C-alpha cells in the first residue's frame, strides 16, 4: 500500500486529537476511512454508522466490514427515523433510471438536514472526551441534489461545531471539491477495499445498477478508468 | 394580556413559515414560548421537548403544561443519552451552593454540543415539511458556562442550518443579548405562567434552591423586582 504524503492533509495537529468519521459503507465514506487511516495512523479513529430509518440495513454490514479492514473502532448509533425522504419513507419510491446529467433541484433521496444532524451527533459524542476532528465524505458531484454537501455548508458546520463545543471540535471534508471520479481514483491508488462496499439505494447485492447512486458509482469508476469490483444486475 | 409590539421581532416573514421551539419547561424556554406565541399568533407553532438521558423527567411535565397554556402543539422527542454531563451521568453530582458570581469555565452541567444537536434535530423535523424558524431561549448569563449559548454560536448555527436544509431554515434566539433578569422582566410583563415552570437541576418540587439553576432563577426574579411563584426548600 503506497501513500503519497503530498496528497494528504497535514497531520501537524495535536496528537491527542481523536478522529470520528461518518461511515455509511458506500464508496465515498469508505474512501474517507482510507484517507483518515493513512493520514492519522496511530491516532484514535472511530467510525460511526447511523441508523435513521433507512429502508435497508445492509449498508451497516458493509460499513462494519470496511471498519474491520482498517482496524477502526466501529459504532452503530440509532437516531429517530428522519421523515421526508425516499430513503426512509415507504410511500416514496427510490427513483430509477434518471439521467443524472440533466436532473436539477434537490434529490428525492435528500434526507432532511442529515449531515448537520450526523455532525451534531458526532460532536456530542466526541465533545464528552476531548479535542477531535469530525470527518465527512461529501464531494462535488452531490452539490446539486444535496445542499448539505456544499463547501459553504461544510464551512458553516465547522464554525457551528467549533463554537458550540467545549473542546472547539473541527469538521473536515477533504473531498468536498473533488468529483466522485477523483475520490475513486484516490481510493484505487490506495487500495480502498471497494469489494466490501455497498452503494445501491435499493440495498441490493448485486447492485440494481439503475438507482441514482448505482449509476453515479458506475460512471465514477468508468471516468477513473478503474474496474468496480462489485457486480450489478443491470449495468447502464 | 398586553403585548407591546415594539418589543417583538417583526412578523413580516412569509406567513407559511412554521415555528419550532425548544421547550424544556424552565424559565427561559417558557418565556420564549410566550414570545413566539405573541409575535406569531396564528402561525403553526410546535414546541419540542428533548429527552436525552436527563436524570429526572419532571421538566417534561412542566413543558407540557406550558405548551397547553399557550395552545401549542407539544412533541416529546427521544435522543440517545448524551454522555459527559452532570445532568446525564449518575457518576457526576449536580453542584450545589456554588457562588455563581465568581465561577468561571465550562459548567459541570454543560451537556456536550446539546444546542447544536437540538437545533439539528429540529431542522431535520422541520425541513421535511417547509420553511421554518427554529427558536432557542439562550441568554447572556449562560455565555460563560455554556459555549453553545453565545451570540457567535447562534450566528454560526443559523448559517449551518440555513445552508444545510432544502428550505433554508433559520435559527432565532431573541434573548441572546439579554440577562436572565431581562427575560423574567419581559415574561412577568406578558403573564408567562411561571407557576407551571420547573428549573431545578435536581428535578425537585419545591425547587432545591441551591443548585446553579435554582440560584440563577431566584436571583433573576430578585433583580427583575418580581415574585417567583414557585416554592423552594431553601432560599439563598
């Protein structure tokens, strides 16, 4: 496994800083697990998976496998079900076969204030113990459909977390200006175990291949010139 | 009941805006309930009480009584227990008889990232439905012991909530620059039902009179030249 330090954020902070990362078990957060592990080897790293009423729980198994691969402590934290999303509401269907190059507006799979709620919960867990960085795997290709993945949100959340905690915790989102293909390119170069990950919004293994996130994953691997190790029912 | 409109925030916003307020059943949030009800009469107002592992649940009954007084919808929302506070940890005692004029630093009763977590949860509930204001009853006298009551935190949280939600929700904290005595003064002038409220960190009725919050309440009524309608075991 090769790490090129030039790619990594400076690890010059206090070695007592702990690291908490949001790990869903998909491509982005699993790459983030690799990033944090490479850049903060030896520091305490806790991966947290939130259960918030998703229709399927298989992503939790994927997260667990990725955490085990990197030797991270893994915690599963239950939140009250979040209303108002196709990912949590049985009355809303997960969209299939949308042309992601042309869709606009907030995605039906947007989960209200999810990233803020996740970061606030991480902050509450971490701030009981000491200084910490909270890591989020958002990237540029999600900015249109998900307001809580934009750089301006990350900056504002960082400020709110810093000012609202006794230890002045910080939020870090190293991929926020990257495309999903950039994320995959870094991950393939650093042997992120993509075979263990699960992205499908249907929670299907093999992936359905037609939901927004299967489509985005397939396209990102194609753009990165890499082979996606997981199988699909339909490959668009 | 008299309302002097000059005291109130302009209700010039979209009448479709809903209002969600954090209601613990203590003096500050019960006064806030009065404030929001007076300034946004006729708009949908939802009071939310969080259960987060507090040692006592009586404050929830007080919140319920205050919400009923104002005719507000009241919801009780459970959160995972928050670690690391004398309010939630059986191994940490709630301090008694501290001289509040001289204490410095973060209070032992600080609950890690509580206000951020509460606001993020409110945001998640509200953002499923439409535009909303999220109301917080923090004031100046809490700024030293509780970092998440300071104006700079409120501003940052407002920005994070606005940018992290599909409807661009806003955070409002009308008392943030007021003293607790100012809050009581406004409340007494507007007939806030302080007889229904409960402040004691011990969850005791009559109030213990010696915990930080009983002391602060007694002092605020004294400064405001008002009579506190609730009884105390000991009045300092």
